[in-house]
C-alpha cells in the first residue's frame, strides 16, 4: 500500500521465487542419484562381485531415465541420508514459496472483493457534508 508497484513487478518476484526453488532442488539431485547398492552391510562391498554396484546403478538409470550412479563412498551413502535431507529442505523452501504466493493472491482477491462490497453497500447514496469539510479544512494545521 505504501509504495506502488506494477502487476509485472509482483509476478516477477513470484517467478524468481519459483526459479530459485527449482534451482535449489536441481543442485541436490546429483547427490540423490548416488546409490549405496553394492556396499553391503557397512559400505565395504565385502562378498560383492566386482562391478555389481555399477551394474545396479546402470540398470536403475536405464529403467528410470535418470542419471543414477554408484556412490563413490558407500560408507557415507549407507550411514547418512544427507542427500535426502537436503532435497527435503529444498522442496520445503519451494513449498513455502508457493504457499506465500497463493496467500498473496488470495489476499489480493479478498481486498478486491472487499472494495466492491464497500462501494456497493456503503458508498452508494452517501453525500459529502461540504460545510463540515470546509470547517475541518480551515482548522487543519497542514495549511
């Protein structure tokens, strides 16, 4: 209300929020695509055939069309879920941005509907009291 802005500026801000959110998710994906398969119980790969991890990743990649690879460090991949926590956080930020945009649009509509309701129900038929306006105008310290 205090500073005028255009609809383009407002929606430009929304578009940037969504773009940043998508970038955040994309940055996380390479780590999500790292599979722990073939690391066996603790990450050593003990009793696993040579090339097993790579073959699993290649097959999953083929089936999904996504660039899955074998994790370079199976200990980290098995012990931690940092990539999933990271992508969850990025998706949460994106969800918050979308919720904020939806709330803004809902608020704009509410204000617009309120203005129409005020004009239709309150303003119609009201006439200004010119005598009172002039009195207050002359008493004003602003002049």
